C-alpha cells in the first residue's frame, strides 16, 4: 500500500467519523451521564448548601450550551461530497 492509498483510506475514515459525528455524540453521552450522577448526589443530600445548589444550576446551564453546540456544529454535507 503506497502513501496515496494510505492517505485516501485515512481520509475516508475521517470523513466517516465526521459524518456520523462520533466525537460530539460521545461527549454528549458522557456529559449526560455526569449530569445524572451529580443530580442523584444532590437529591440525596439532607440539607444542600447554597454552594452545592449553585454547582447544580451551573452544570444544568452548561448542558444547554453543550446541546446547542452539538446541534449547530458539524459539516453541511452536499451531493458532491459523496461522489468519487
């Protein structure tokens, strides 16, 4: 396998990962799991303090920004992108 074939194969893999948006989906799943765990921890507290409540509010606010970035990000695919 020469350099051009390796480059073409690497670009095909990169385009596939970009098309299915693997990295943003993994980040979103990890953040969702973290949010679930943090909210469970907060709800188990007997008397949460102001600082603990602020942490929850901040993390929930950032969740909206992360979801917004996920929805607006990514490449806009056209028919020319799928031609050989």
